[in-house]
């Protein structure tokens, strides 16, 4: 049981780390002021390389949170105590 508890703690820690990285990515996205509204003209407002990078990092951070949470959930759900 101690090994499983250690794995669960590790999975929880990995999830919390992912949540912290998501928070950082959200803050970076907010600070970047990516122009999501295309504006009134026929051409949308341009995105810089930095805008695209910050959005990619945000998408990756969301994906990591989902993956870490699903992994942790699966470990808790599928574990059966030894008889």
C-alpha cells in the first residue's frame, strides 16, 4: 500500500504543478493582450510571433492539466487493495 500511496502523492504533485503552470500561462496570455476581436475592417488585427507563442503555451498548459488530472483520477479509481 505504501508504494501506491507514494504514486498517488506523486500524481497529485504532478497535477498541482500543471495547475500552477496553467495559472502562469493564463497570466502571460492576459498580459500579452492578444487581439482576439478581429476588428471592423476586412483584415483581422495581426498577431505577432509572441502572441502565437503565448497561445500555444496556454493550449499546452490546458492539455497538461487534463492529462495529469486524468492520470491521477485513473490511479485512484483503478487501485484495488491487496488481499
